[in-house]
C-alpha cells in the first residue's frame, strides 16, 4: 500500500495553547472560529510503496490548503444529543500535484465531520452537517492491485462541492466527484455517489431522489 508522511495538529494538550498553534500551521480563518472541543487538522504526503520517504513533511507546500469562513462552527464535543466524533480536516499532497484544498463557507456547521481532500472539497455558506459526516474526493486506494508500485499514480481524484444552505444528515458519506446543489437535503446514513440537484431531497445507499423541495 502507499506510504505516508503526516503532520497533525494541534498536538498540545494545553487547552489555552492549541488554537494559537493553528495559526502557526498556515490555517486561514475569516474570523475567530467557533470551536467546541478540539478538532484535528492534518497534512499528508502520499508516496508509492517503492519510494524512499523524505525525512520530514514539507509543511510549506500546504500553505492556504484549509480555509474556514466567517462564523463557521467546528463541533468536536460530546454536547450533541447523538454520538459525535471530532472534526478532522485532512489535505493530501501527491507527487507532482498541488496539495488538496478544503474550503468551508461562512456560517457552516461541522459536527464531527471528516473531510479528506486530494484536490478540492468546497462547502458552501450555511451548510449544516449532522454528526459524523464523511466527505472525500478520492478513495485513497485503487479498486484492484492495491499493492502495485504505481498505485498512487492510478488514484482517481474528483472534486466535491456542497452548495449553500445544504443539510446533510447524521453519518452520511459523500463520495468523490459529487456536487450537491443549493438548499438540498441528504438523509441520515446516505451514501452519495452522484450529483444531487438543488432544492431536492436524496436518501439511501446509494442515495436516490426522494422528493422536490419548495
């Protein structure tokens, strides 16, 4: 399988110090973030399994990789009525490619949300995610020949875009290449594998059209 180098932060256990560490790691906040609990931000470099890894990750290559909009909420606490994991935002860099970008809109609400970006994941303004939603623009491995020496080269990466005012229910998974239109609703536990038009409700595994929203 591929080899990885990781830089995860904050690592400080001091509650009054960790937020300052984010600003030392090229995070861009449009305003002071609303944060419950302690989220995790990760930079990951991925290499073929035959590669010789560098001694450390190149943090500078991840400048501006994660941007979080005004008054966005990152909830990594246990305050929610349902089980809620920590928010995890991960930008991945492949050899010869720019690092993945994550863009979180104004007033967006992430509750235990995990986002992995090899290229681009965009979340619109006022998007609301129920606890433990997963969004990824790449599977992270090939469907077959997962230990091949060119597995990283053959990874399929397709950007994900979630529009404005979208509501995504508990535990949903949004897969690579999906665009969700403005004002759409995704049912809890759904696996979204294709585009969702604006002003519609989709649910199920795989997610399918339920009804038009007015």
